[in-house]
């Protein structure tokens, strides 16, 4: 750390300590914090730096293209919504996807938000940038058909309204054309409400007081001019209402000279001019006051603003040594939000899908890593319950956001995960699915003749299996012929020949987790051209995992103990540090991607050799929610070690333990003695 950075950090620490120790109301604290940041942002010390490795660093950024699919990709598919929605989901909507003269002047001709999105680069290993649009493409909101498609998607997946940002600057409006098109076209029938982004428009994109491009001029006259201008929207029958009152949001009421007086003027004007009563709500972007104290009706939570999870930047392996941004754990933000008590005032709950504003702040972005559609679904489901409790007459949940592409808060389809965010939005409107207790055997087949032995073992177990077979494109025809000859009822999933048996299994396990499957047996042929004992290895694993006298007991253990995550063949659980091979760098990378600690020698971390085991898909969620990209897995070329698939094999047990599930041997589950420790015959120790 440079002397200047040390001095800045020390001064800031003293100021912050004094600020925190000084008793004052929360509203005053927020106002003073905003004022300090507006005027003295240069005093903020730099956060922790990521790691910059030497020449031994293996770069894992796929260089095939920037639009690769990841584990968890969901195509558009039909689905149902509850007959009566449990809450209205309102997604914040950004209209900055069409050129305007002002942006041409400030940022260059033809500028739209897509310019920021497309220029983004990954700053550290696993940083998913650029994030590129999927089905809707790089759209232009001057085309009415674009908004029609957005609204169709929103309705299909359970979004009840858009809350669109409105840009008003003392009589001048920006980016209003999409709203005007909505007003003029009755077929654009999704409800809207307005959120006045009443901060300065500055070159820093954050509304702070430096380098202002167009500023606000708040005054009583401006209050009246504003409400008169937006009244055309408030009058429209499609406009979102609460208890019959048009809903109007203000982004930063703390910037209004007298917010209570502003609220009074607006209410009086609306009553006098035939609109009637309105519902005024402020966004907790920076302010956290009781809305009734400023003449408003309610507040709206707006994560990630006003959240303070500790940075995890220091754990990241930098691709850009000059990266000066901050990385946080999205899961911690969600946990904090879900644990908050209800405020004493009316407040609509808000959720965030993900966040990464690197496109707007090149090399200095604020990134929330470990966001996932399933985590967002869980948070949204809880927020719906919270809304029903707080405001039962008309529960609403606000989502940040529908299309904040340059801030990484997006529900629209993208190239990496497809419709996964929308699919999980729809899922959150339903109760959690009933568990599917029928066991599923997932078999990876490269050598079709081995199916006979594997299927015979499954049938001999006496269990009614759901069977899924994964295979490569070049083996599909042979596998289907073999399945027909065996008269086997099986689902066959065909993938490219990447990632050995591991990548196909992860892709299937991701689907089974969403389906509520509780018990999976992972099998594969275990025939290796480089080993003479592959047949013995496979048969030993099959006997210990699937023998008729064992299989039923193992299945019952998963049914009776919901904390049981993985069952392995005894004698095949080995210490990671004894079998690193060429995998340590990849394992470190994977544990960082999962947000868990890497294996430590003193903790005797272990892995399951042979990669056959019983598993509860929920125990693997940390690994599945890392959304590893398919392109990260090497094409199969007979590699003996050092691939990402080999590293994943060493991370299975770590992921299970980090998710608070237990691992047990098959022998212990069925009440038999463990195999005595000794040299493992099927792999060579490191070193």
C-alpha cells in the first residue's frame, strides 16, 4: 500500500468512526453521508486488491466467443401462472436504448446503453463480461415492436408492470419517446408507472455533483410543471394504481428542498385537475426515512443500494492488474435483505437479480459475484410473502431490474443463461415444488456395450429407477440401438464430447434440482484405455453402491435424513492433497467461483475417486449455481489429468460440505465396517 493510500485509509477510518459514534436519526445520517460523498468522494480509500499471479497463472477465460452458454441455460418454454397471482411484480425499466441528440453530444453519435454493454471486459477469473442480450437482441426502443415483445415476455413470466425511469430537468425531458409510444398505442397493454430519476445527470453515471451534464432545478414552480407534464400518463387507464390511485415514485426525495411541500403541491394539483388522489412512493436508493415524515405514502426497497456486504475482492485472480473495483458476494446481500425486520412504516419489498456495473465503470466496476437465478427465486418468493404480510390489500414486489444491462441487473434473456431469470421469476409465484422421491440413475455412456452391465445392476437392485443416459453426439445412434435392444425405458440426453462424464452430469443435475428430485445415482462406464484395471474399478464401485443388499438401505437413508448429501463407495474417498496431480490451480479457481474456501491440508479435505456416488442434487447447488460455461471444459482428448473436469471431481465433496450436507460411505449407511485404510490401487499419489 502506498503512503498516500495508507494516509487516506487512516483519515477515512477516523472520520467514519466519529460519524458512526455520533448519535443522530437515520435520515440525518443518510443525508450527511450523501453530502459527504458528493463533495469529498476523493477521500474514499481504495478497497482491497485482487491477486495478480506470476507466469504460472493459467488463464481460464474462454476465448471462443463472449456469448457462450453456461450450465443452467434455460430456453424459452411455455409454463403456467397461478390463477390468482400472490403479488404484483413490478420491474424497474430503463428506457436508454435508443439514441437522442443529447447523448450524441455527450458520448458520441448514436450512443445508447448498448455501447457500454458491448465494451465490457472481464476483470478477474470467472467475471462474466460482457453480458450480451439473447432473444431480444440489441434492440432499439424507437421501434414499438420491441416494447411489445418485452411486454409479452413480461406477462408470460409473471411480471405485472414496468416501473420506468422518467428523466425531467426543469421542463426538459430525456428518453421519453418509448413512454410516448406506450401512451399512443393501446395494444401495449402492460401497466406502467413512473419513477422520476430526480438527480443530476453526470458523467460519472451515479448522479453525484461533479461533471454535471444536465442538472435539476427543484422549485415550487418546477414541482407543478412536473406533475402537469406527467399527468397525461397518470390519467391513462393502463397506468399502475394502488387502491385506485396512480402510483408515482421518486428516486431521491432527499434532493428535494422540501419534499413534504412538494408532495402537498402534487396532491393538490391532482385533486384539482381531475386525477384524484395519488399514491406517492420513494425509492430507498439513498434515503431511508419514514415516508410519512416527508408526506409520502410508502417506500420501496432498492437493493443493492443501502447494503454493505464485506468485499471479497482480495480472493479474486485478476485478469486486469489495474482493476480498481470492488467485488462483493451477492448471496450475502440477499441473506442480509431477507433477515431484515419489517420497518415501522409502509414499505414495498424489493429484490435484485444480479449486479455488475463494470460496463459503465471500466476497470472500476462494483460487482456482486455468486448471483444465481435460483438464489433470486428464493429471495423473490420470500419477498412475495413479505409483501402479503406488510401490505395485504395490494401486495407488490419491486425487482431491480428488467433491463439494466450496463449494471448487470437484468431479467431479459441473455446468451449465457437464456431465460433462466424469467423462468425463476415465474417459479417464485408458485409454491415450492413437492419433492420427487423416485430415485434417478444418471449414466454416462461412451462405450455402448457397457450398458448391459450397468442396466443389469440397476435392475438387480430391486428399485424402480428413472434412468437418464448421457452420451456424445458421435455415440448417440449406437446408444439408442443398445437401449432398444435392452428394452430399457430411458431418457437420452446428447451433448458435445466435452468434460468427460462430469459436464454432462452437471447439466442433468441442474435440471433435476429444479424438478425437485431428491436422490441421484451417478454412474459411468469407467473404462479407460490407459488403465488395465478399469473393469475391476467399475465392478467394485457398482458392487459397493448398487448391490441388492445395499441399494435399498442407501435409498432409505436419503429419504430419512434430509441432511445426507452424498454416499460414496467405501475405500474410494481420498485426501485431496495426496492426489493433486495437475489440478491444484483449477481447484483453487473452482472454489473461488463457488465462493467457498479452498482445501486445506490441515483440514484433510477429501474427494471421491472414480466419480460414482449417490447424491442429493440440493447438496450440489453451490457448484451448479456457479454456472460454469460449457466452453471452460476441454474437449475430450484422452487427458489423464489437469482438466476442469478433473478439478470438479475434487470439488464435489467440498461443495456438499459447504452447503451443510453430510457425506457418508455406503458401508456406514448399511451398517458394515469400513474398509481398512491403505494404498489406493486405482490412482497414483502426487509427489
